[in-house]
């Protein structure tokens, strides 16, 4: 049942050609599959989100997708890959012009300092 609802959302977003929302949707699917430990599916959806974000030059989205990739690899105990993607995502997000995201990062950094 869950699969059919997810597919309906997928089809609707593709039909509307709203690529930012579609990329967010793909990233959320990656997170969902990470939670249920289907890491191959999580990687598949996250990489698709990166492709969509690359096509529309959404750097913030790409940074978020790399963070998700890092989390998936961490869950798979692939620590080198996890660190690589988490750092890559952080670097992109830090360069973002999105003020709320920059403020959030500042808060997170100060919490760990």
C-alpha cells in the first residue's frame, strides 16, 4: 500500500514538472528507505535527487542530497564515504545564499563547539 501512494506522488510531481519539489520528494524517499534499512534504494533515490538538482542548478538541494548520502553510508558502516559526502554537503550548504540555512548551520556549529 505504501508503495502505491509513493508512486502516485512521484507521478504527480513529474507530471507537474516542478523539479525542486520533485528533488525534495526523491530525497525524502531516500530518507524513508534509509529508515527501513533498504540502503540500495536509498542510494538510488538520493542519486536521482542529485541529478534533478544538477539539472536545475539547485546547489542548496545538492548539498542537502550529499548530506543524505553521507547518512546512508554511515548507516552502512562505510565511514570513509559517509565522511566524504557529509563534508561535501556541508561545504556546498555553507556557500549557499539561503540565509535561514546559513543561520541554522551557525547554530548547529556553535552547539558542537
